[in-house]
C-alpha cells in the first residue's frame, strides 16, 4: 500500500481527489476536467487506489471511481490532530509572549 500523503503529494492526484468530492466519476469524466490525458488519469487513480484513497466499481464497460471514506477519514483525522497541536502551541506562545 502506498502512503496516502505521498499519493497526495502530486497536484494532479489532489485535483482528482477534489473532483471526486462531487461523487463517483469515470476515468473519462475525470480526464475531461483536467489538462492531462486519460491514460495519465488512470495511472494517478491506480496510485490513489493503492493508497486507500479511492475505490472503483464496474459500471457496464467503464469503471467508476469514488472516494474511499475510510482512507480519506484517516488522512483527515491525522491532519486535524496535527493542526490542533499546532494551534495549541501557537496559542501557548501568544499567551506567554509579552508585547
């Protein structure tokens, strides 16, 4: 399994994740909204799937990709934890710094 943060390090993959927030989409639907080719989108989706961030289901002759709520939730939880700690440290610094 690929590290989800490594997978999200690429701007094209982040754009794909953003596009999937609106619901499941085929590779072609995702590619239509991007400046990269359909094969490139497929390669990025494979990385995102291996990182546990997207799921795929067959729909006739096409595959429909959607966000994996568990994988995205784990990333969100980590970021909320890190952000909360950073904010608490900043508040402590501000509260203990004299003008």
